[in-house]
């Protein structure tokens, strides 16, 4: 029986490990263990996702908490190394996405000679001012196995000198999560709790420092969004809340709410007319659903959502013009809800 650590830290990670955990939990050749580093620790950002996805409590909780990038990374490295040396030494460490825990646990694992597999490897924005880009590049430089969502990610890894024999195009596991939860999502009708009509409202999410950490920037975005003639639902990320609290008055067409669980949030997204966001994952989910997405960023590490999907990169200056010309696009290859099964076969052969 091979022990596999599934590292999760923040809500995007919980979405990605859930299908893989369920694919592996009954296999006779492995024991998947969930390692929660603690980056997101309040109920709506953490435990609600475990509840939604039918995940058990984490096997190991590192208690990383908040702090600067360096503090989070250092605390997680120390705690994870201690776990591996003293309590649970895995046969494989699976890190996902691009959060600080992804970097921290991959470094800690490699320093004590543990193999690392990176789920969502090869994504690149080519913007080194993004902390997530540093996490992606460094993690890929030391990983042993690379599971990718699209061919452009494969090409990025090959250009960086990664052996093609270690790269596996498995598809997008975020779509596995949606397919796994689709029945519950369709039953939710969360938009009705806000008094909204299907396809007659917009979802807004903002959390990246470049958009929310400077009051004037956030205010400019909100002033622009105020000019859109539709109701807007804005689930507020904790890091965004502090600056919103000093902006008065807020636009009349915006309704604020607390962060939502996965089922209710995806119900809102799937019934919306469009989404305005600076998130990474939402670009993929809206592409799969054919819902126009307007990403408030200059770059994206998921360019296939622009070239094939429903995503457009926008700024405050051109949002109002772009939103007049939405695109629905098409679904990229292997975004079919079967990525976890492909990963399972790779793992079975390797382990």
C-alpha cells in the first residue's frame, strides 16, 4: 500500500483534490492522505468545501495560517518536513495549483528525497510580478511528474527542459469537480435567494493585490462596474473586505455577500449572464459552461480560456466596451470530467 499525500491549502486546492481523493480512496494499492496546510481556515473558505465535496477531515493539519508570503511558505515548510520525518512519510507528494503551500511542500519534500507530482503543471502567465507565477515556475523546476490541463502547458514545460516522458496531459480536474457536483448545483437555484432572474445578473469576484490592495484602484473598478445596467452579486474575499469597508457609498447595483460554498457559488455562476473576476479557476469553469468571463488582469496563465473559451482579458478602461461583445467559445480537449481517472492510471503504473 503506497501512501500518497494530497496537499491542500486554499479553496481552489480543495476543489482539485476532491475528485482525485475519491478516485483513489477505494484502490487496494494506495492510501490517499489529505494534508491541510491551513492557509484558508475559516468555515466558508475551508470546511464548507470539505462538506460540499464529501471529503473526510484532513488526515494532517499543519496550521499554517496567514502572514506574508515568506511567513506562510516558511511555516509550511517547517511543519510539512516535520510531518514527513516524524509521523507520515509518503511514497508520493501531490501538490496542486500555485499557492504558497504548493511551493513550500514541494521544496520540503524534495529536500528529504520524496517524489513530487504537480497537478496543473506548466501553466504560465510569464508575469514574474505575480507571486503565483514564482510558485508555479519553482515547483515545476523540482517536480518529478507533471499533470497538465492543456497542450500549451506541455509546451511550456518542454521549453523549460522537462523530459516529455514525465509530462501527462490529463485534462482539467476542475471540470471533474463540476461534473461530480453538477446535480447538486442544478438543484441549488442560489440566484433566487438574491431575488434575481436567470441570466439577468453578473457575478463579480476580486481578490488579487493589484486590484484590491489600493483603495483608489478598487474604487475605480467599482465605479466602472456601476455603469453596467444589471444587478451584480459580489461574494467578498476576506482580503478585499478591509478596503471595501472604507468605500462609501458602494454602487447601487452591487449586492455584497460573504464567500459562498462551492455548490451555491457555481449555481450563481452557471445561471449568470457573465462573470467579472480576477480569479484563475473561474476562467476555466466559465469556459466549460460557455459563460462569458471578463478577467480583470493583463495576463493569464490559462491562455486556452482566451484562445478557445469564453474568457477575455480586460481593464477598467475597456471593460464597458468588451462586455458589449461577449464570447462563448468552445470546450478545450479533455475537459470532460475524467481527469482524475487518467491521473489514477498514471499513478497505478508508476507506483
